[in-house]
C-alpha cells in the first residue's frame, strides 16, 4: 500500500516553491553591482585617491585589488581572523567587515603606511626584535591591532595584551612572542611620545 504523497508547498496554486528564510530583494537590488555615483574620495597611507567603486566592494578588496596594498591579508572573509586589520581614522577595523563606500572621506592606514622615512614604526621594530611571527601571514593584522591597542594602553599587562588579541588568530605560534612584542612596542611608542 502506498501512502498518498503530500503536495509540495505552492504546488496547488501554480506558484513556484520558495525556500524559507530567503529574503525577497527589491527589484533595484537584483540588477547587479552598481558604481557609486561620483565615486569615493579616500586617503590611504597619507595619499588621497578618487575612485569609482562598486557599491558591494569590500574595503579589503579595494586595498588589495585596486590599490595593490597586499599587506592587508585576507584570511577568512568572515571577520574571525583579524589578518585584514587596518586603521580607519585611527581606529582598528577589520577591513573585510567594511564596504569601500563606507570609507568615503576617511583616512585609512595599512601596514604599508606605518613606517615613515625608511624607519620602521616602533611596533614593527618590536615584532622584529622579539620575533613576534612565524609564517608571517597574521603579522600585519597583529601589528595593526597592537598599534591601536598600545595607543590607548601605553603600559599594558600581559593579560591585557592577550585579551586585546582575542579577534586576531595565529595558527603557527603560541602567541608568547607576539604578546612580548606588543608589550615592547607599547613601551617604545610611549617613549617616542615623551
């Protein structure tokens, strides 16, 4: 004996079956990528750029693909690893979480913009001195996060540094040298300000 089959949702009305929880997009957003009218003006590493960007482009993609600043690494594209950390108007931001159009009129600093006049930034020098890296993939994001953290915590404790690194992942090290590098970098930044 066969059981009668249950009609699929929408089958009796002649309408196509839709997946649940799938948003219905307005007609205007189904037309594909659009450029922002007039483009955006963004200052990256003290250099101003006027760029036409698609409205869906991530800031990480703009930095890497358009401006060829490849020190901003893409590790996860989901805001989990911190390899894409940059500074936007002095605040530490994961660039894979921000649209390029949101940076219109803002100042962005990448790892390439930290060193000035051929001189490493104190945090970069501390990472080199304390060997705060292994493969190096996470290093730009760690340094950028460390600079932002040290700007607000000139004499951090080890536990404060470890807590600040919660959003930055390293798959190679045990973090000890990274923590030591950030503590040393914070001290060097404080000394440079005095």
